[in-house]
């Protein structure tokens, strides 16, 4: 009976040690994967979410201002016509 209890005690100790070892291995794997993902993200030169949202708001404001300017300036100035002399001068240079 004593021998059987010693075997069970040794097995339970081995199981506890294995579980703590696996927990440590899990943490190491998570750290390595996290570092590799960060490295890939830095290589991709991605933008942070808050920077993107700031730029998006700025662009939306500029688009709205541009639309207002287009509405206020519906009249476009007439295009200047090239004079006949300039056209002839361009043809003779070629």
C-alpha cells in the first residue's frame, strides 16, 4: 500500500510540474508570436487608428469647404483665347 501511495504521489507531482512547464511554454509562445506580429506590422508601415480618424475628419472638413466654395463660385471666368499672332508664331517655330 505504501508503494502504491508513493507511485501516485510521484505521478501527481510529475503532472503538476508538467502543467507549470506547459504554462511557461504557452507564455513564451505568446510572447514570440506577439513580437513577430508587431515586426510584420511595422514592416507594413500601417497607420494607427487614432491617426487615421484624425486625417479622415480633416479630409471630410476640406471636402465640405471645397463644396461650399464650388457653390459660391458657380461662375467660372471665361477662358482667354490665344491671339492669332501667337498661333502663327507657334506654327512658324515648329
